[in-house]
C-alpha cells in the first residue's frame, strides 16, 4: 500500500524548515487561509487547538486522500492572546508587555488522516525575557524581524539573546513542536527514521 501524501497546511517557511529537521518534506504546501480571530473569553490553549484543527480541516477537504498537517502558535501573557505583529506599534506593545516577564507559547498541531480521523497535540513552553531597554526595543523594531510574528518576536532571530529561561520546546516557539509533530506522524504510520 503506498504511503499517503503529506500536505502542510501552512505557508510558513519556518515550518517547512522544521519538518526538514526530522527528515520530512511535504508533498505540497496548501495554506488554509481561515479567519483566525479569537472568540470572546477564549483561553489561549483552546484558541490554539481550535485554529490548528480548523486549518487542517479546511485543507483536508481539498486533499481527501492525504495526511494533512496543520499548526498554530500562540503567545500568551496570562490569559491574553498576543496578536501577530503587523505594524510597529503592535510590535512595541507586545515587546513592552513581555519585557522582564514570563509568558507562554502554545503550539497546537493537528494531523488529519486519509480516513478523516483527526489527531491533536499541544506543546506549552514557558519563555522568560530579560527586562528590555527602550534602545533594544527600538533596534529590534527597526530590524523588522517582528513582522507577522506572534507576540512580535522571532526566537530564532535576534530576540533569542533576550531569553533568560526557556522550559519546553524551542521548536514549538519557532512554530512547530517537533516532538509532538513526530509523534503524530509516527502514530499515523508515516515513515520516519
């Protein structure tokens, strides 16, 4: 029986790179393009799970005979879901909020099998930033690395130097928790070394 094709329901180049680290190359990349708005009083873990599942379901409908992998990464300060920074003001607000404190990064992963069954995993990572100076925030914002990033930062870039503590999955903070993703793929019979 031939192995099913793996479709990645994401346009993120970081997720493609992370999959390559575990020897996986998606047969196709098909972003879901769904409404990612949070519901009133929705807790960050529930939000991350819901969005990953919705992305996977949307793309699975277009690829009924494939494995479909989707993920969503959320930065949360307490119960507050931080946005993907699309402008400098949002990036500054997020960085100011995260300065000198701990926050959670939740990465939900959903895998839909060719028979329509869905499997889910959630990675929770605690990240603590050092107190940031106004000059550090100014320089980071000027560099543009924050654009489109949840919480206004990319841990795989310059912001990694601010991390004084990380407990959990570094790859989950980047955007795809590899331990959980690999476990889902193995459980579905996807060939991995």
